[in-house]
């Protein structure tokens, strides 16, 4: 399928999984625009197009994402073969006069939030919480396993387990959550190899609560320093494997999910 030249695909969310979707769509010839929050909560920032919101421009494996604040700059991005990233918490904030032909909800909120099947001709959602026919036209499975990346045209994805997939025997402890609300300050950086118990940083409120590495491994993700975080929010990701390239490459999971989105778009477009 060759995408129509005037079709626009809006990707809501610019985190690491969304970036796999953007990568697949871009290389399949779709015109993509990414909508993000003014202060993204992305953990794996080195492989996320959301990083362009703060830095203005961000490169991932040869793909350039650029922050755009108006329609003219969005269209300039497309002309240059880049990915425009706009600050748009709601659909009404997207600075485009032309309606989106397709919307991909990549926010991974485990619930529909403000998504509706009526938002565009094609609405696709990632992961649990979305019902095909009610919230969207298709769902793409995000849980690791033999169903990962599968495009579903009825029913729902696997329910949320609350734990990430297992890597070398590590699962729930790979992801660290804030124990209190406050401002996050880091003393470590993405890509650091740390020992179990290392203080990675602290959450500062009335008191400072240190964030310790749960096991020996590589820091694969940290929420942006200075972020105001709520109790229970994901703030860091540790990988037990010593693979520095994992910090700069789009993951196998993200690319699998992205492939499912491209398939779903194709199948829904030809119905």
C-alpha cells in the first residue's frame, strides 16, 4: 500500500515504544506528526522522539525529530524528511488545519483517556484498556510473548500485569517508581553501569528520598532531571545486560509494535 500524499498520521505520545511506531510508519512512507506533553515523562529518553520537545532537535538511528510550534514548521519538517513533534496534550492543540486521516494512541496509559473511535477515519491504540469497536478500530498487543506486535481487529489486548517483561530473571524490579511526590535530581546518567545499591539520585520534597539501584546493571532510562513526579510514577529503568548500544537503539519490542501498527493501517485502509 502506498500512503496517499495528503494523509496525515498523528501519533499521540513520543516515548520509546511510540518511537518504534514512528520509525516504522516513516520508513513505510507515511507523513507522521507526534503530539506530546509540554514536559514529557519519558524514561528511555535517548531513544524517544519526545526528547525533541526539550532539546528542539533529536536524532535516533538517523531519524531526526524536531519540535514544531506551528503548521508552517510542521510542513517544513515533512519536506526535509524529518519527524515534527508538537506540544499538544489534546487533539485541539495540534497546529494543523488539515484533519488527521489516522490517529495512533501510543501513550500506553492502560486506559482510553480521551481517545474516541470517532477521532479519525482510522484510530489504532496500543496495549491494554482499549476495546475494538468502542475506543478504536484496532489494537496492537504490547505484552512480550508470542502475541507481541499482533494487530487485533476485535476484542482487547492482554490485560495489564503491572510488571514489565522478564530480562535475565529481572522483571518488576527493572522499573523504579518514586516513593513520594517531589522533584527528581539524578547523580547518574543513562548508560552508566551501576552496582546494586548505588544511589542513582533522589526525589526532593520536604525531605530527600534516595533512589537506589535494585541490582547490578546498566541505567537504560531516567526521567528528565528536574521533573516534578508523583508517588508511584515510573522514574528509572535498569537493564541487567551490559549492552551500551541498547541505550541508543530502538528496541525489538518497539519495532514489533510498530510493525503491527503498519499492518493495521494497511488492513483498515483497504477495507
